């Protein structure tokens, strides 16, 4: 009898695991069943704001592989609109509810991949059953929001609550759709993934395209009229709204794991080892936004929900399930985004992270340009580096600038991943041509400035 692999979750991590396992084991050896509660498999949630704005014309352009492809090409039995409600580790069974037709199914497993993703943070006041209030986590969410934008009466005023990646990207998308947009953030800055001095550059760019930004402002409720949202209530009074987008972050979706006795870490994510195995649960693997991983700079457990990690973790789990050997070595929090025409990149630790981890450090900011100053299209670029004292080891980096800015963070991420010092970095052999960089690349200028700061600190 063939062994059976059950996958809970049909997006990046789950289907990467299933596909990799199938590549190494044929159907006669391994039967694979994947349960997905939504309408779509393997899609780009990160692309939803660009579909909302109209930059990406069609929803299906965000779908990498549909259920039919998995069934036909990979012989994976994908059960759409099925929500797993229980895991019995002793009986090696899962229980799933058919959300489309009703009823319940039980399926045995020899091996299980838990890839349930994350769920939105939702305070008590965030009533998504009110017309015009949306999260933007799944493609189903995006479809519902698009439908609202195109319904009558057409919404004119949008309030985005939360200034993280999704919040700022959705604010831009709605401006491009012609709405009046206010972004409300309880903290003192949007884009808390970078330090305040860098976030100020992002804030200025958002205001320049007409986004109203209200920081240090707590939301306490929603007002509605005839079942439709009419205002966001704050401690300073209501803000009128025909559309509300919630971008308050996410947490690991681990309720099912916890109920079944799988171990959770200090961040709330499922605990896994480097091969993505769940300790103490033979034959159970976990991957994606539902798991806890380790930060390579601090060595501490973290929950960093990104599609890049989910795909890699799913691939690692699938290779191991298929009989190979692979490991996931942790994260350093590298991320990029676009805010209007401004590009933002970050990797490693912010100043407050470094302080909390007990590092002594210097931080420097270097101003440069994306191209040679005389070349057409040259625009400003700001690079911030954080380096350990006295060793000079790179701890973190942030970049804000225009064209060609964000992906320079990858150079810094590689340096950080490999434990380089800023002194090492000054000798990096980086590419140069006037259309792409000044003769001293902004990364090298920042590294030299950090070396100077370390020299002063040692005196």
C-alpha cells in the first residue's frame, strides 16, 4: 500500500512541499492529498495591491498553479473549499469540513504537512461583516475588495488602518484608483520595519502623492449606515470612510496545531527543526507563515511571515519527505517594497532590535545617488548601516531611494548572512557603469562611513 501524505494548506508552503515530495516519489509509492479552504492554490498574495490598483489587469495573473495543474501534472489530490477542523495524531487522521457542499470527511495519513499560514490581527472593533471593511490577506479578500470598488454607489473615501507593508501598498493602490485616502497608524511612524529616520522619507513620499497620514492615533470603532461603513472612529474623532482596509499585521494560524498537541514556540508559531520537522510528533512537518524560525544575527526565535520563506521552507520539507536532505537555516528579515515611486529595502536588525539584543553598535547614514550624478535620471539614495562595536560586523541595513535602490539591499543581505564586517565590505567588487551606479556604489560609500564611525568609537 502506498504511504499517504496529507497537506493542510494549499498556498506557497503547502504546495511547495507537496510538489517536491512528488518529484521524488511516484504515486505508487506516495499518495498526496492537499486540503485548501479557499478558492485558489499557489497564488501571490503580495501581488494583490497591484491587482487592486489595476497595474496587474487580471486576477489569474497572480496564480502560479491552479488545482487542475496539481492534479494533472503532479497527481496531487487537491480538495478545494475543505477546511481541516481536527488532527488526531494517535489515530493518524484529519477531519475536514466541505465548505461548498457540506458534510465531513476523514482521511488517514502517514505523513502530515501543517501549512496553515497566518491569520490577520483583528481587534474587537474590526467588524469585517460590515459592508466595505476588508482585510487583504488572501486572493478571496482581494476579489471582495475589487467588487466593492466597482459596486454602486462607488466608494470615494478610503481609510487604511495600519502602516505596515500591506497598509502603505494598499494606500497607494487606492490613490491610483482615484479615492481620497487616509492612513491611520497607532505608532509614531508608518513602516515600522525601518528606523524612524528612514521612515520619515517614506512618509514624505506618501504625502507627496496625496495620502493623508495620521500617526500616533488609536482606532476605537467603526460607524455604519444601512449596513455600510461610514466612518472610522478614533480617539480624536471619526474619519469619514466608504471603504476601510485593515492592515494590522498577522499572527501564526496555529489554533488547530495547538488543539492537536503540536508544540508552539515563544512567538506563537509551530516549533520546527532545521529540516522543518515538528519535534515530538513523528511524521509531522510544518512550514510557512504558521511556523517559528530563528534569526541568524541574534540567534533568537522569530516569526517573519514572508512568501520567500514559505516557499523555501515548503521546499525543504518536501525534499526531506521525498527521501532527500535539506535544511532551512533561518532568516535575517530581508524585505523590499515600493511606496509610490520610492523604493524601500531592509535586512537584519533595526537600531531598537540591536539594542534589545544587547549589541553595542554604531549606525551611519550615507547619501548618494542611484546612478552617476551626470547621467540622466540620477536620483537620491539613502543607505543606513548598523555595525557591531568593536568588531565591525554588519548587523543591519536599510535603503530608501528611487530607481535601482531597493534591490541593492540584496548585496547587504549577502554580506550580513555571511558575517562580513563593514571593513570587508569596502573591498567588495561591485559592478559599475554610469547608468547603474556612481563609481563608488552607495553600498561602498556607506561601508566606508561605518568604518570611519567605528574608528572614532575605538579612540
